[in-house]
């Protein structure tokens, strides 16, 4: 008696079936029983294999979803980042356009005093634009290569870099900016520290009422396994218990600029940088008294 | 339309400097009062109840820190019953259309202007065109 094996049978099974069929010690009936048993078994194999395939499909689609989510969040970030930046830049270009129109008018009128005033304003606006564009460059680096630029952080360099980018905000304000650095041979990215501090200091000055002298204390502390950045201000503060708190909603903001409301992209960018570097942020604030932002970045991330 | 007082609210001092100049060209007989801080504006505005006995113009920046222009209008609506004499022109740096769609509920808004404002487009806005 000859049995034809179905073509799809598992190769191993096929070999077993062939072996049992060629076993002369068995009767045809026994061969048939054995054959049916083996076919039965093969169903389990097929089932197992199908499950395996299904699981690997699930895994790859879950991976795809994860990658998709990452891309989506990166895209959202770039969207609101672009919106915030475009808004800031548009504001300054509008001022430049307006100032030029005004300058033409006063040149025609021969008003030297106004002409000089306008030129001073033009100077200020251009400088503000330059620092925005510089920030833009640094931040775009933050999304890319920035993480690899680690070296010993020098306090004078850090101070100078921060001052260069914040001085225009302080120009017309009564203020006190105190630095407290304990760097102890801190090996980290100066850019990351600078971007975080510049953004926190800028926010602090922006949210200090105009009739108040702005007092800002900046700390950079190098602990054993982490670097701690702390910025204390006496700005307007905020009610952290308020669920509508705008500063925090900005942290979770994904939809395009709708809630930006002049906060710029500062805190959002800080949050992104902290996340990338496995850090933490802690905010303490009292309405009308001030806020303290504390950021902790682990140093062991460097070895990754 | 003539206004005895024109209020300018914008967080950017250079923008205020520009707006003062344009407004004084278009409305040479109006007193122009500028605010860099919207809180100070609200405080002052609420303190002088007779301010709204005559038509008043407010050039209001939409995008400000702390409070947006719309937040400010909402606060005025809550505090003041009769806003008939308040005429507001919303000023924005970008996304003008989206801002307009969002704000049709404020009846005190008479127009919108995109920065930088000019003598001509302020005149147009005052005549009721966008």
C-alpha cells in the first residue's frame, strides 16, 4: 500500500511518516493509524507555527507603532517649535518694517532727534533678532548632535555665553543676576546647560512685573552622579494647583501653537532636552512671590 | 470716528513706539496712552469709570505673555457692564485668519490689523474694513 504525503506537511514530519511507512514490521492498518497520528500531530505544529507568525506580526506592528509615535511626537515638537520661532521672528521683522517706514517719514521731515531715536530702536530690534536666530541654531542642534559635545564646563565661559544671549532682556530693566557655580571639573555639554539656563532666565525676566527689580539666582551644582541647575526668580509666580496652569500645559503641549500665548518655546524646549537626557524637572512657585525651577541631569547618561 | 482717548496694549516696547506714531498721524486729536503690561492697563482702566462715557479706542495685541488680548477682553467684559463705547482693534503678528475666526463673539471688536500697522490700514480698519 502506498501513501502520498500532502505537500505542505512539515519536512520533519514527512521524514517520520516516510520512516514509519517503510517499516516492514508494521501492518498496513498499523501504518495507517501511525500516519493519522502523525498528521494529527502536524496540526499542532501548524498551529504553533501560525501562532508564532501571528506573534511576530504583532511584535513588528507594535514596534512600528512605537516608531510611529516617536516620529509623531518629534513632528509635533517641530511644528510647535516652528510656530513659536516663526511668531517671534515675525514680530521682530514687523517692527523692523515699521521702523523703516517711520525712519523714511522723519528723514523727509528733517527731524534729526526722531531719526536718531528710530536708529537706536532699529539697533535694538536687530540685536534681538540675532539672539533669536542664534537660539534657533542652538535649539536645532539640540535636536541633533548636541548630546555628543561633552567637555569640562568652565564657569567663566558659561557665564559669558549666558550673558551674551540674555543681555538684551536686561537692558532696560533694573535687575540683579547672581551666579552660584560649583562645577568641580564637571564634564558635560555646555550647550545643554546654557540652553536650559538661558531659557529659564529669559522666562524669569519676562514674567517679572515691570515695576519690580528682577532678582534672579542661578545655581549650577555638580553632585556625585548628577548636575543640578536651579533658577530662582521673584517674578509673578504661578498657582501650581490650578489645573489650567498654562506653564504646565505647555509641557504637555502637542497641538500646534494654539496655547503658546507668548510663552515662546522656551519651557517646551527645556522639557525636550531634559527628556532626552533622562533628567527631571521640579517647579516650586508662589503667585506674586516667585518660582524656583530645579533641573537634575544624571551624569551616567554619558556612557550610553 | 473720533476718540478722546486711544489705549495701546502690547508687550513689546518697540511695537508701542511704532503704534504711537501711526495712531498720532491718523488720530491727531486723541490722547494716546501706552501699556507694556496688560495688568496695569486693566487696573487703570477699571479705576476710571467715566473713561467709557465717550468712545474709546483700544489697540490690543493678541499674543502677549501672561494674558492674551482675548483674556484681557474677557476680563473687561466681566468687570464692566456697558462696553458700548469700547472699540477694539486686535493686532496680531501672524495667523490673522485663525485669530479672527476665534473671536467673533466679542462685539466690541471693530477690526483686525496685522503688524506692522500703517497709516493706511489703520484708517481702513477704522472705516470698518479688515
